[in-house]
């Protein structure tokens, strides 16, 4: 799946109503959670920003995905410089 808001590509993990219990007052909002291909920290986006990848871009068809080859430190955490995924070492 592609997040059209950021251009990032990942695996859709959740799409639906999410209860934000940290909000005051608690509220529910519609969100999509996407995890980078190959693993990493999920991000959320508006459901209308999520689109399916064309067949030729999918990893199982030889499409490109990030292998996290360029890593660096940001805010005291390790991240991929190419796709911004947080790397857990």
C-alpha cells in the first residue's frame, strides 16, 4: 500500500475506527496504520490517502522496497535514511 500523503510504501496493518484514549475527552477517529516493508515503526494516515500499489511495484513482482541499507541516528534513535523507518537493533 502507498500513503499518498507521504509517498511511503508499506503493509496495511489496520484500517478503521481507532479509539484515542489519550485525547481529552476520549474520541474515536478513522485511521489507517501502515508498517514499512521489511519491518519498522508503523505510521498512521487518513484512510483516503491509502492506495493499492500497482502490480508491477509490489515486492512479490520484483518491485522496489527499502532494505534499510543506509541507517543513521535521529532524536537518539536509529532510523533508515532512505525510508525513515525506525530500526530496532
